[in-house]
């Protein structure tokens, strides 16, 4: 109660996964927005920093390249969402 008034608050917990971008910078990803992940393909490798091991695609039409491998990314996403098994984020034929 604040100043004699009952206050109801809606608290939304935003759980972010912390990963690392091409230059080692901290990248925060909302796992609820991830629609797919994949490793850079042969033809893609010239487009990304050589250290990028996983590409993350989100529902807002953005793509983020990170230094962590896709298996690590999958496990971090699953853990943050409270899942015991990783979700099937990987695109088929990703290599």
C-alpha cells in the first residue's frame, strides 16, 4: 500500500542470455525471440568475423553472430527458459 492506496504491480522478468560478439563484446539475447540458430556456411564465412561460430536469428528480423558454438548457445537458451532439453532451433542442413 502506498499513501493509503492499494497498488497492484505487474512485474515482467526479462531473462537474457549473455553471449559474446565478434570482438568479445557482451551481447544480450532474449531467448523468447530466438527463431533459429545455425553455424556460418562456407559461402557465409567471408561475410562474418572469423571467430563467429553461431548465427542467431530473432523474431524482429535481426541476426547476431557470436563467438560461442551453436551447441553452447542452444544449451544457454534452454537453461534460461527453464527447459531440460534444448529446443530445436537449428536449421536443417546448417553446414
